[in-house]
């Protein structure tokens, strides 16, 4: 748990944390309790690197070797 909090910080994780904190503060100030749950969700995502904040939504780039433009076709009879 401590390792999750101290390592792996990136730009998106900071954005999730700051956005969640701002949402949480604003929703508590306006007594919007359902929105505070959404803010809490984003804070937890940012703190513990869950979901997209942890890089789980990352799609690796296409390998240039496989995308050389030479396409092979097999004839089906």
C-alpha cells in the first residue's frame, strides 16, 4: 500500500487527484453529497493508482516493423 502511494506518479495521476480534491471540496461546500462520492472516487483513483490513473488504459504504439506496408495475403479456395 505504501509503495502504491509513493511510486509511479505521472501527470494523469496528479490531474485525477487534483480534480477529485476540487470536486470533493466544492460538493461538500454546496451540500451535494452524491457529487462528493464522485469526487472521492477520483481522489482514490489518483492516490492509489487505480484505473486509468495507474496506466491501465495505456495502449502501446504499433510496432513499426509490423506496419511496414508489406501486406501478405493468403488465397482461400
